[in-house]
């Protein structure tokens, strides 16, 4: 059986208005670009969350395909041209280079890709977040694939009972480590609890099948300056030996705290919302996430289902708003504002440079 590749490549190429949304003209331009490349792709879908443009593509060229990455890059460049004409905010801000060099990794856009053989039924959920960073996925991915209180299949499904393998990336040292769970349950938590430093890149079944993959790039680490939060994407396959759709969605029934929000410098709740509500406004937030469900059929994308439009997540939204009120009352104080070591790409270094000669030793 031939394999299918699912590629999700995203970028912020211009906000409408401010950082809140993607202008319809950019969505149409992206669709035109992908439609023109239909011979390269099996299928595609263009989505947005906040001010990020997300290209969902299926094809038979494998991960890291130069042709597919070039198509995504050229699409973002074309959309940047539209954004500049419309004077949209931050036009092309995620494109850190002037020319494509064979792969968009390290060039600004976020990439999540997986290659697999389609099962008799292939449900896939694509999560897209805005105003946060890749570590935002650590908590829900751990609960989906490792927490039996969230995922009952880990206890009662013979195909899942052996657990999963987690690939964790050190974003600062550019290294990775593989954990086998449940055997190394406590060891992995030492790292992934520090979500700004270590992120879960991918999850595999014990037989080696890919189950989940996420974007893990940190824009500020690549650019050496603050250029916006990374607004990550997460792909999760579901059912038939993997967590059920309901188990994949369950971690979002109660919002957890992520970094990002205004100027990428604040902590706040990750609020699950429908596509229609994925336009953060209050203090450029709070951070939010959408969940698009697709059924794959010979590489074609049947969907999406807008999962978080379900009123079952209304209480999660209410909890998120209560948490947002709490954090906002703290203003520039931690824990609403990020710790100093996370503020190195803001005005903090300039302030410390000005104050350097004013610090005196404490002698008593």
C-alpha cells in the first residue's frame, strides 16, 4: 500500500486588523496558489487561526519534500505581496530570508509533517494555536498519550496498553531524546514541564507508527530578536490502536497556562474556540486553539469538522476567561509577565544595559 504524507506549514504573513486575523484576500491567494499546484498535491485545505495562515496539504512526496516546501514558501511570498498592498500589520514577518533554500525549516514558517500508510479508516485532528509557543502542546500531548485518567484506552485497549514513545527536543541546544512510556513516565516529566525549553516533537506507537507531530521552531531563537510568537501546529492521528477522537480532545476541556499572549511576553490560558472565534482581541488574546478534524480517504481531506464549536467546551471557555481576568490584574508582574530569562528578546536587555553602572555592591 502506498504511503500518504500530511504536511501542515504555517506562517504569519500579515495581520488583519493588528494581530487578530487573516484577511480574506490572503486566504483566497493561498487557495489559488495551491490549486495551481494540484498536480503536485493530492489535496489541500487553507485555514487560519488568529493572524496565522495554515496550509494543510496531502501528497506522495514524503516529508521534507523540496517541491512541497517550495510551494508553501512561494505561497507565503505571494500572500505577503497581497498583505503589503493592503498595508496589513507585520506583512511577511515570519519569512526570515529573502530566498528559498530547499526547505522552509529555519526560514521562519512552522512545519509539521508525517508520512504513513492509510488505515481502513484514518481520522486526523489538526490543532492550530495563536499567541503561544510550541511548548503549549506538551501538557495536552502528554495527557493524550500517557495519562490513563484522560485516555482510558491506555488501560482497556490491548493495542495501546504497551504505551508510546515520545521524541523530545531541546530547543536551546538543538538536541533530541527519545523516551519510552510508561517505563520512563517520571523522567520525561522532568523535561517537558519546562515547556519553553523542551518540547514534544513527535509520538510513536511501540511498533514504530507515527501518531503525532508538532511544529517546534522558536522564531526568536532563529532571528535573534522578537518577531512574534511561534503559534504552533499539532497533528494527531486517532482511533484503531491510537487514542479515540474524544480522548484526543479531552485535555482541552480545562484550559492550561501557556506563554505568549501580548507581545509574546505573558502567561495566560489556552482557550479552545471555534474557527469563527479564532480572532484574539483582548490584550491580543487570550491565546487560543482550534481543532480541525479530517477523515483521510486515498489522500483526500474529507472535512473539516470544527470540533471546538461543540458547546461541550463552553465551560472550558468560561474557565479560560476567569483565568484571563486573574492574570490581567497582575499587569507587568510575574507570573503574568514571563520570567526575565524569557524576556531577552524584548526591551529588557536595553534597560539592563542602561542600568549597568548604577548597580552598587551591598556592603551591610
